[in-house]
């Protein structure tokens, strides 16, 4: 008979037991985390302090940067504390809290990318009505709506998973965070309903916004092809290509983890793919948007020069 009484603790599978590799991984992940914090904080500061960047596109970009900071902070500090030394147990409630915040922030991120695609669609396809359509009120409502929808989906999913019984007192999660698929694998009950719910949430968070983004880009591409001047075409395309790069990376990696049939997934593969959307996407986000964007580059340069001068 399985014993479900008493508190349940989880531990994370270690990356490596070799102390030298542990130190190397710790320093690598710490460096990436600090770069994510600096890059995204720089974008928020530049957008807030430069009046030329007070447009819907940059309002959404600064919100995306804030989300990336929160999202990595939910995962990385705990992950770093588990790389060095012995496995540290995380209680059931702690694991539930991490899953809730991770799913909420990750889902908001996906919804926000869809909102940004709509913003690009209005800017390219209806430039004369852009300021009338994309009002500050609508922008705030869209961000709040994205967060609200993510919160309700995440709360229901997390509550459903943590009503499951977990066998034993210390369960090992083959991951570096309390993500849904690896925690589900530790349940000692029939999880077919839970996997179906996860799949539905995955479709709502990943497939539906991705299809909306694709539709937006079909209209955007048709509008760009109608622009007569080569310079106009190039400008319209460059603002969209940076967004599209982030979209493909984020949705591609998340779909591989959440929308593949469970039988075809290896747990180690899931962990490697999760490293991409934990470190690579939040790091590339500020890089892609700043390196491909004259306005942000100019504002950053001015901010650095004025700091140096003062």
C-alpha cells in the first residue's frame, strides 16, 4: 500500500555531480541571469525616460521585458541554489507556487506576443488610423486582459495538478523547476484527464495566439508588398522581423514541451528545451529588439552619453 500521509517534498535532479562542472554551470547560469536582468532593465529604463519611445509598440516591449525579468527570477535563483552541493528539498506548497507563477508569466508572455503582432498589423495595415485605434486605454486593457487570462488558466491548472496524490515523502523531479509535465509524471494516480487539460491549456496559450500572429503577418506581408518605395518596405519589414524572431523561438520551444504526445518525449529533452525558453529567449529579447531598432539604439546611446557626461 502506498503511503500518502505526511508532508511531501520534492527534489530536483542534479545536472552533474562533478564539483568542477557544478561550479562552471553555476557561473554560466549566473552570468546569463545577470545579462537578462541588465538587458531587460535597460529597455524598461530607456522606454520610461525617453518621450520619443512613448508609443504602443514600446509600451508592450517594456511590459515584455518586465515579464522576462519576473519569469526568469521565478526559476533561476532556486535553480542556482540547487546546482552547488547536495539536493535541497522543496515542499509541496513551494513547488505549487513556482508552477503557478511560471505558468502565469509564461502564458502572459505568449499572449503579449500576440498583442504585439496586432499592434504591428494596425501600424502597417492602417497607419492613418493607428493613433485612433491603439489608444493608451486599449493598450493597458490588452496587457491586463493577457495577465487576467493567464492567471485564471494557471490557477485552474495548478490547483488540478496539486490535488493529485504523490507517492512517497521525497520525489525527484527530472527538471530544474516545478514544470507541469515532470511533476505530473510523479503522481500515483490516473493522470489522463490532467494530461488532456494540460493539452487544452497548451492549445489556448500556444496554438490560438500563434494562429492569430500568423494571420496578422499574412496581412502585414500583403501590405508591405504594396508599399512602393524600397526604403518604406525595408522599414516596415525590419520592425516586424525582430518580433517574428522572438515569436518563433518562444512558441517553437514551448510547443515541443507542451504539445508533443507524452509517449514521444524524453524527460532529458524537455529539460534541455526548457533551458532555451528560460535563458535564451529572455536574453535574445532585448538584443533582438535593440540591435534591429534604430530608435532604441539611439535612445540607449543618448542615455549612456548623458550618464558619462554627468
